[in-house]
């Protein structure tokens, strides 16, 4: 197997390839290095089958959309990933074939709800779930230190001790580690119970990453230009949340709210379908369509998307424009479908 880190910096992007068939995958590409990845792949005569994000990144813009547009690589993310335009949604146990290689997906949430790790030929690409001598922070929206501990101890640490660990970040100049080393000496996890780990992670008190405001909501929505001025993260925290059962009951009450779905058209008519009676206004066009909703300014409005993340941005945008009763459907169409509630396609 060909395996190389391509950024030579603190953010790690890996190129893995089958040397016989020359098929390849890129893991966690940075948008600013897209040209480099294509050049390196071409230099080695590789064809990019997949561009994989191990999770929704908060510290850099993802390069998956550019790579997909320029090379035809298919974008891979976990099922809970909020972004549109993901070609392959994966979860625990799924296999991606890249030539003769079999990339096995582990569902490793905690740093984010949509975390995956990729196991192939004795190597484990751990995203930000497990770092070398550390773990990714679990204090962003949707983070969960308990789930992270479970993913590390129940999934990663049951792999052979000599499995090579390649994280998505390293701040100390390390290139790789092994499962055996991390199990024995990772200072966050080794010798700690689940409860002790949660306590530790909830009290790290880290500042937000420098680029979170320009990266996170762009990556969550795949909006890469300046068409949308994203609300401040503090505004997102103030958005009123509604559960799928709350919304089901409101609809059944006979005075249903105005339901605005902010996904893309292909998602609206796709696998997850949409809520009967909902109105499609993709997030990118919401600010310009807000004028059409002027007569609804005092009405109850519920914003819906795939996982409840893009819709939180949508709800914050409408709040900022003076809409008075806007809620976000928590968990989005994923939870609505999981609850077996009615949809249209
Ligand atoms: Fe991350």
C-alpha cells in the first residue's frame, strides 16, 4: 500500500493508494492544498476514487468539494455529517474498495457527532478522535466525551497493538504512533475511567480555534463563496430547538407551523424525503428569500435540514432579520426518518 502525508504541517492529509491498480483515496484534504494533492496523485499515476473527511472540520475549509469537482473523486462522510453533496454516507463496518485495498470504516464520534476512522492494512487514520499523546477536544456543539472514550477504548484499542496510528492533527512534530503505545501511555486515556475522562475533557477550557467562524459553517453547508454571511456562533447557541416529537405534535394540533427546509433540491427529493407541506429554500438562498417571508415575521416557523445543523444556521439568520418565532428541528430529517414519521419525496 502507498501511504503518504501530504501537508507536512500540523494539519494532516493522507493519500492512500493501491500500488497495483493505481486507485487512491485522500483523507482530510485542506481546501488550500487541492492543487498539490492532484499534482502528487498525478505524479504517481494515481486515480482518486474517494475524498474522505473523517468529520466536519472546525479549523480549516474542507478540500473535498474542490477535489470532487476537479477529479471526479466521490465525497465520503459519516451518515450524521450535516453537509450536502456527500456522495457516499458511511457508518460503522462499511467497506470502501480502492483497487485491491479495503478501507474499513469505524464510527468514532465524540470530537464531533459525525466522526469516522479508517482502517486499512494495519494503519488506522483516526481523525481528531485519537491524537498522538492526546485526543481531539469534545466541547464543540455535538461533541460528547463519553462517546469519544467508548470509541477509543472499545473500537480503536481492540485493534492489534502494532496498528499504526495516523491522526488528522499533530502539534508536536510526530508522524505516527501505534495503538499499543497510545493504549499504554496516552495521557488523556491511559488509566482513566470513562467518568474520569469525561470530567477531564469537560474542564479543558480551551480557546476556540482561530478559523472556526470562517470554517465550521462553510464546511457544514458546503457554501464556499460569500453568498451567506454566517451568524456568530453565539447566535447559534440562542436558537430555539424543537424535537421531532414536538414538531409531530405541533403539526397534529391543527395549527401547523410554517416549515422551511434549507437543504438542496436533490436532498429534498432524495432518500430522506421531506416533511409534507414544507417549503424548500436552500440555505444559500435564504437571506435573499427572507423578503418573500415578510408576512410570516410573527408566525411560528420551523427550519429543517438533514441533521439539524444547517437549519440552526438558517434559524439564526432569520432571528437576526427580526423573525420572532423561529425554531430548529433538532436532529433534522435523519431523526424524523429514524422515528418512522411520515415523509414525502
Ligand atoms: Fe476536528
